[in-house]
């Protein structure tokens, strides 16, 4: 399987943010997107995920077969927001996403344990600390399988130990033949290519 972007351009509020972005990633490969705030890192991820239309160019999956015909079907997207309901328990949130997304992968308790959150599944999501919320959101990537992970600042708000846990999970996903595109201001420990986006680039 390959994730291919050709001449992508993106807009925010009708204004161009980036253009001419092209890359190709195969199984087990990662791309780290860096650059200052406002350079279009988040916009690029949303375009790849199909949440925003591309102003130009296109992204596609090659070799995904019937299971993964396009990027939207093949990808988990983790944005700045954690996409969890505060009134539901952590377990209820993750069970919802597992059932909604399909392709069950890890059990909810197993996913939480891998992120150092064993024993908190019964707590409402709104009771968690900032770092716990982010780790619980990352557990969503584990309860349902997708070969492509599109991650926007995945380690924001995490301490060093939690950063190491997330880095290990990303490494395991790549070893299993997954693909990762991650926007970040912080080192993620990912080997692979880097795309540096400049503020105001056209």
C-alpha cells in the first residue's frame, strides 16, 4: 500500500495557505511535518483526511484494495480536539468509536493499558487531566484498525514518560506496515522524511 500526494494546495478562509505539496509513503514509512504556527500543517492533514477540499492536487491510496479504496477510508485522523464526550466514561467513548469505525483491533482495556491508563475506563472523560485526555484519545487509534495515521500534535500536553509510550506505539504501527503522517513542534522519534512548511508559503 502507498499513500501518494501530488501537488496538494490548501486554503483557510478562502486564502491560500500552502501549495505544491507532493510525497509518496509506502508501508512502514512516516512523514513528519514541521514549521511555525500558521504554516498550514493542520490544514494539510485535514485535506489528506478528506475533511477539507484540496484547492489543487489530490491524495490517493494505491494498493488498498476494496477495504481501503481511498485515504478517508484508510486513515485515522487525530486532530487538536480529542473527539470524546466529556459526560461519557472513557470506556463508553472508546467503545463508541470502535463500533462506529469498525475493524475492531485492540480491546478497550488493552488499549488503555498500552497508554498507561489501566483502571480509569470507568471515569467520565471530563474528569481526566489534559495528558490523560490526550492519551485516551490516542487509544482510539488502537481499538479500530486503520493502516494510515494522520496525527496533529499527538504528544501535545504529555509528559516525557507518556511521550515515550506514544512513540513506541507509533513505532509498532510502522513495524506492522502502517503509514504515519504527523504534524508536530516536538520530536516524535520517528525515522523517515520531514516536510518543513514555511509560514506564508505560496
